[in-house]
C-alpha cells in the first residue's frame, strides 16, 4: 500500500498563494464605510458578545480575546460566565454559510433584546445576513481550485481572522491603545 505523496510536487506553496490572493480580493471588496460603522458599533457598546460555531467560533474566540486586550468588555456566547445580552450591547456573529441553526437562533434572540448585530458571513443572501444591523460579507465565487486548495470553509475562516485582526488595529488606533497597554490586559497562562 502506497503512503502519501510527499514529493517536491507539493501543493503547499500553491495553496498558500491561492488562499492569500482569494482572501485579499474578498476583503478589498468590503465597503470601508461598513468597517467604519462596525468600529462605531463596537466602540459604543456597553459589552460586545461574539458567537460562531466550529472553526468560525475559534476565530470568534480569538477576536473576543483581542477585544478584551484592547480594553473593551467582551464575552463569548456559550461560555458559562457569559451574561445576558442587553439592548445597549453589540453582538458579532461569524458564520460562513449563514444558515446554521445556532447562529440564526442567536441572532433572533439578539434582535429581540434590541442589541446591535454585526454579521460576518460569506453569503449576503443567507438567513443570518437578513438579521444583521450591519452585514460584513466576504464572498468567494466558486472556481475549480477551491476544493483542493482551500477545502470547506478555509477561505471564509482565513478572511475572518484577517478582518477581525484588522478591526482590532482600527479599534486600538481610535482608542489610543498600543501593544504595551494591550499586553497589560493579556491573560497570564500557567
């Protein structure tokens, strides 16, 4: 039985470039006014709640961590110590397809409570997208290489990490924060 093909014909370099180019192109299509509005919503919120399922949830957790390090109050929905969302809060939901039951259910609760809802998805026509106060859509038209170079939700997840990290950069600029002030809020891991 033959083992995996680990010859110099590796797809690593090709995939890395493909993912980078596709993600960059998708992020460049986002309206700068939408980014400015997202920053305004996040800055005025009493608390920021982040939700995502699966790998989107992992990106969401990373975003929530950086929000806290930037001096904002942030929680991850689903954690046992997360308080209830109120009308003065903002919720940021990440969902590639925008059709997962848990994301739509969370969005419906957020809307009922009157909080601002920022949705980051790759499908601007999804059910989740229609619930948003502000929609950030990073769309990836299908091509013949995606399944091999960036399977499943890889493009969305990569774009989500870059977008949320860039949002952090803008938030710390506006708030007058820097790496030193953020480091003081960095959790000590033992």
